[in-house]
């Protein structure tokens, strides 16, 4: 399903006033994505030991090195 089709379906389910509710939902998604990305990176740095992080996780802290 394309983004346009998704928006057409979601448009019917959004309560009025639609613009205010869309802005509110977009803001919540934005804050969640910022928090999730930063917290996962922070915890990966604190949990993975320095020696392993330098050798195996240098390109991507979230994924495994294999």
C-alpha cells in the first residue's frame, strides 16, 4: 500500500478537527523517534564493553557483528 492510500484510509478514522490531531500525532511520533534512537544508542554504549565495541560494533551498535 502506498503512502497516499494509507493516508486516504487513515483520513476517515481521524477525529475532528483533523489538522490539529494530525499535527499532534506527528509531534508524538517525532518525539518518540528521537527518544528511541538516542536511548538505544546510549544503552548500547553503556552495556557493550569498550574492547568489543571497537572491534565488532564500530559501524552499527544495534546490530550484531556476524
